[in-house]
C-alpha cells in the first residue's frame, strides 16, 4: 500500500531541492543545466499534486501538461508559456541530439523568476 503522505513529501522535497540546484547552476553559468533543474522542480511539484488528487503514484512522464491533466489542474494561459519553455529544456537536457544553445543570461534570469512563481502557484494547490 502506498503511503500518500510520504509520497507527497518526497515529491515536494524534490521540487524544493531542484529549484535550489537550478539557482546554483544558473549562478555558475550552467544555463541549460539550470533550466533543466527548473523543469525538474515543476515536474516534481505537479507529481506531488497528482498523488494528492489521485492517491496513486504519478505516471512516469516528464510532461508537465500530462501531469497537470492527471491532477485535474488547468494551467492558466499566462503560465503555459513558461511550462512550454521548461519542457524544451527537459527534452534537450536528456537527449544530446537536442542540446540547445545557451540562452542569454537575462532571459535565463527571467525564466528562473517565472519558474519560482510557477512553483509557488503549484504549491498553493497542495
């Protein structure tokens, strides 16, 4: 039997750890890797919400939109863009053939800020 509370804590702690890792990576100029960890943070918080909503282990997918649908969360249009951007970096972070060119530092800082706000928005759903 799945311990729902422990699963939620596991995914939430992972989300918190990953946003901190993203911050460190971005600070040290590892922009693509930092954005990859931004995605991981959002993926994990949404997985925590999936567990809460379904009382099940979340599906093994990295797609924020599939996970949000499973949790019956409608992502507002203004938040969908950062989700789409982060989805690009998770794919390219996993598969070398898709490895992107580093984004501009100013743009990366903006993505990080938006990721932090998105993380807060999702956390409010727990």
